[in-house]
């Protein structure tokens, strides 16, 4: 007899629960398993990617490639300078890790931008392209006669996506057009580092702290892809292409979300709050007996559930309502946090997670939903993430064999789609590795070597 699966919603406790779960699990198994001969949503969509040390542009092209598009990465004969950036001096066949991993599903060719025949080749490719990613400095391709104005005239359906620090249409965008696009400057321009770090740290340790990953790079790349996909829908309806102008500094500013609204509404900037949250409490990282856990118990019902799990119902009277647990004065929250920390550190991460799940399973059957569902999970280290079976089942990490190097592991594109799955099929690193194939296929002219 099959063991009944644990459920966490009263709507899943009827007679047909197991049947529905079985159907859903079969769908998940199909999505996570072999993708077989299924095609990506962007199959036969042709993309040109032209960039100079611009990582949002690289990521954008890679994402479109994984969705099935035919992506041609165009570099100058000496290669894109983005090849040189890497982590801790680690190179793969002389190429930096970021460039390697963002070369998924791309054909790599070289074209001399200073040569008339080279410009002619780009025009010829653009005439048949659906999307062009301009990750050069603003206005550079226009000066060469291959910007949006010129290419849209010969290919009205072209979607021209530009990625730069300030965009193409403002005075600051013009004044700073020569400034390279870097993740750390995008974060600083958005005020992001002023919100992170320990607010209680004394001088000189209360300095701005950037995100531990290239947050602005991936935010702007994802939003650029969203803009491109929206433009494709518009083209399907009208036949019209358009320009998609992505400013990386806009991206990270927009994704800070409600903190801006809070500042405008209260007419004062949001300050650094460290492990606290402006809307919810407890909502942060805390020490357990064997490492750190992440606690999310923001609603009143969730908070009461956490108190029951920790055996501290005595705290309920003074901290019953959410407005009691959030304040402009962090010192008020320190009082409650001290008591919560004292209880959490008595248990291992596994014990806390199991207690939470057990409580949640019972609470789900409460028709009044008054018991809440506090969440306590282990705060994983990068090594623990790689060892987590869940990510292996989802194929969240892919292994590739790089020619003349060996195997590397990279993250895959997260959305799992049942009918048009994304997939990474190859990674190439050689400068101009696909010149022969692309030049022959599109009838491009070989540039004569300069004497």
C-alpha cells in the first residue's frame, strides 16, 4: 500500500487528494526528467549579440539561447575584453569563468568593426535577424551606421535591445557614454549598498556593503529579456519591431521595490536595518546549535505558531500584534530578538525544520487558518547547496565537457517548462570558433588581413 503524502493545505485533504498529487508528481517528473525532442519557445528566432566588456549583455544573450534562439556572439578579432574577467585568477582555456558560462548555446564569430566589409557583414546579418543586443557604449553602433535608426529602416521587424549604465536617451547617458558598465557602480548608483550591512557596527565597520553576487548584472539581464519577449509579442500582433532600452542602474533601483515608496511617502530615506526587515518580524538569519537558520514568521498567526514551537508562549502578551514587532527604533526589536535567539540556539537546524513542518501539517487542517505556518529552514552554505538532492532532481546544475579543459558545473536557467523547456547544449570558448560555419551560411565577406 502506498504511503499517503503529507499535505499542507486543507483543500488537499479530500478523497481525491492522492489522485491529484499523483497526477501532479507525474507532470513534475516529466518536467524534471529528459526533455527529449521538445523544442525551445524561441526556436528559429535569430539573435545577434554585440558587446564590449558588458556582462548584462552576455547574460541576456545566454538566456535567449537557452530558450531556443539561435544566438551569434560577435567579437572584434582580438576578442571581447569580457573574456579577461574571472574569479580568483581561475581561467578555462585562457578565458574567464563569467564569459565561459555565459557562452551557452552561442556561435562565436569575429568581425572587424573598423573595416567597411565588417560593417557590411553586420548589416547583412541584421537584415535577417529578429533581435540585436547592443551592449556597446551608447551611440557607438549608430556612429558606425549599424544602430537602431539605420537597421530598423532595412528590417522594420527588428527588436533592438540596448544595455548600458544609464540608457541611450538622457543627458547623463550621453555624458557618461564612455563609462564601462560594472555591477558595483550600478549598485552604488541605486543606493543599494547603503541598505546592507550591520547598522550597529561602529566606525570604521559601518561602511556600505555590496551584494555578494553581481546583483545588478543579472537583474538588468533578466529585465532586458522580459522587454525583448514583450517586444516579440507586440511584433506578432503588429509586425512592428522596436527598441528596448535597458539601463542597468534602472534595474537594481526598480527591484528595490517598496523601499523607494517608503522613502517618498515618509520623505526620508530608508536606513540600514541589518538582519531586521521593515515589514516583518521575526524575519532573518539566526544561530542554531549547528549553524544558521532562516526564520520567517511575519504574520500574527505565524508568530504565535513559532512561540508554540519554541515553548515561549509567555512572549505572546507583549508582542501579539505585528505593529508591536516592527518599529523605527531597532532597539525595541532587540528585546524580542534576544529571547528568540536564546531559544533557537538550543536546537539543531534539522530539529527546527522538522518541528516547523510537523506544526504546519497540523495547522493546515485548521478551517479558520488561525494557527499560522511559521517557516524555519537551514541557511545553506554554497557547498551545502551543491549537495542538496532537491537541486539535483530539478537539474539546477549542469555539467559540461569543455574542449581541452575538462568538466565544469554551471547553473541552468531556472524556469522548468513542460512543453517548451529551456536547455543548454554546448559551451564554446574559442575566438572566432564558428567563423567558417556562420560566414558560409549567411554569405558574409571575409575581411582581408591588413598588411
